C-alpha cells in the first residue's frame, strides 16, 4: 500500500539553503501508515546535490517502510524484540521470560497484524489475563512487557505508541492479603517425615532428602557433579547452576544467581552416608566419571520428571502440596526451629541476612517467644529476689 508524499518547495523546487551558512537541507511532508501528516527536516549538507540525494533516499525509505510495515505481523515484531532482549539479560532469565510471554502475550496476539492492534484489542487482552486468575503482580508485569514490546515497535515499525500509553496496570481492589510463598510453601519436620516415609524409590528418596537437608536452589542441585563433594571434609561446593528452562532440553551451565550463591557448606553425617551409597550405585554404570552429574549421570535429572515424582509421593503421603522450591523454604524453617543463627542461615542458603529476614520473617515469632519467655523468667527471678529482701528488712524492723 503506497502512501502519498508532500514536499515543501523553495523557489528552486524543493531544497532550502541555510541563510546563516553555506549549507543546504531539505524539508518535506509525508503521510505515515496511520494517515497522519508529518514533517521531516534534515541535517545540513555541504552541497545542494547532497541534500537532494539525501531527500530522495529518505522518501524512498518512507515508501518502502509504509508498504512493509502496514502488513507486519505481531509475531515478527515479537521475535525481533526477543532477540534484542536476549542480549540484555542472563540466558536463564531469557528462557524463563520467553516461556512466560509466549504463554500470556504471544498466544493472544499471534494472529494479529501489528497495526490492527487498537485500544479495544489491548483492553480485551487485559480481560483475557484477568479471566486466567493470574496474580495482580503477574498481570502488571506482563502489561509492562507488552508496553516494552510496543515501544520497540514504535521505534522500528512506527507503531502508534499513544495507544500503549492507555494500557494501564491492574489495580488491586481486593481487601484480602495474599500470603508470601515462603509462608505456605514449606513443610514442618513432621510433614517432611510423613512425606519421605512414603517414598519407595531410593534415587528420588536421596534427591528429596538432599534438597531438604541442604536448602539448595533447584538449579544448583541440577548442576552438581561428584567433584563438588569432599567426602573427607564433609563439605559441598556450590559454584554453578543449570538454566531452569533448559532442564529437559539442553544442559546450560551458568553462574549462580548472585555472588552470595557461591559458597561451601557443611554436610551432616547422615547425608554423607546417603551420598556415598548413591555414588556406589552410580559407579556401577559403565563409563562412570566424577564429572557426571550427581543426580542424573551423563545428563542432569529433568525438572519435569522431578516435579512429577514429587506430586506422586505428596498424593500418596496425603500431605500439604509444595513445590520443589518449597524444600528450600522447609530447610530454612528447620534451621530456625533448631535455633540456628540468622547469619549462619543466610550463608548456608547463599542469601543476605536482609533477604532471609524479609522472606522468612513469619518463621521467627517462635524464636522471639522463646526469648520473651527467658526475659519473663528473669523478671520472675528478680521479683523473687526483691520480695525476699523486703521480707528480710521488715523482719529486722519488727525485731528492733
């Protein structure tokens, strides 16, 4: 579809001369793909011929852009933006982001041409998210990403960004307060014992006990190889992670989540014996090497498979449902229950003290109550001492 082009002409035809210097420039008007009339004024050129040539190139590019962009699909823009985004974030972040956006943005807009996306369609998409019963935070994050994609489209495909400005975020008018994941996604010691007693597969039993007694992130667990364990010192080195969205496809080893994530932790005697037995079984496999993954062998254990077995045994044990990450929360819960220092907890799980306090604050009241009970005990003891001396002095006075 060709769009008409209008030019403001000087007395010579179309090119203007800068009166302040010996330079030339062009000024022209054109119609964009939305039918809006726009003006373009060029930079300065040394000669009139250069200005004429530049103007001709610009007008040709406008015609080509209008013909191309009027039919460009949303998928084309989306794929282009993803490639751009891929170079801006960590590979693990990219895969997680792509999976989420494919499901909630691409699935809705995949059949649309970019320039057919008007305000009513954007509002329909918001309703589409609400009908999915996503959390307020998730919906607003997705809206933010769509706005980012449309801004990208504005730069490279002349999408009318004014429409994106009307795409407001979802307000939370609900009086209910949603609990943090860490407040519900964990097991007490009793719940874990009830769960693990039903696991009749030695391999998965080892995996689940390992997660519970170390608090590792799932990516850290998947990336471990036998060289990371020192059986003599009874320590475990955590220095890498496996990309979450690559568990069941390509094994992408990346740096841990943060600098604090790089750590060496102690392993208790029970877990050491469990891992020794696991290695003994693994070493029977032909070609065994210490470079093999602890859980999986040549290839790491698939996350989908691990989730499936977790849900099977949760149902069998009839305990509260948690996620794989819930083992990390459960580990912290156990450490706090045992009275471990918050600094030691933070170092063990590879987080900051501030993060542990903010994430697991709800788990500390029990410890605070113990402290208060001790203070109350001191108060009772002090009251007893004071009471004794009062009686003593009263007795002395009476005997005078």
